[in-house]
C-alpha cells in the first residue's frame, strides 16, 4: 500500500517539493519516472515458465 501511495505521489508532487534546498541528494540528480506496476506484478507477468 505504501508503494502505491509513493508511486502516485512522485507523479503528482510539484518539482519544488522533490527538489528543494533540504534535499541534498536531489540537487544533482533527476528522479526516474515512477513505475506503473509493482515489482510483484511485473515479476508475475514476466517470470520464466
């Protein structure tokens, strides 16, 4: 559930919330786009037969 909320929040939060002066990590980096599905969903769809 937390992963679902985080993926949604990353998509809708304004850039100033993610990249501010208190986010030292974000100063020189760009966040990758949030995935549309969880790892479990992806794995179940793509696991070896």
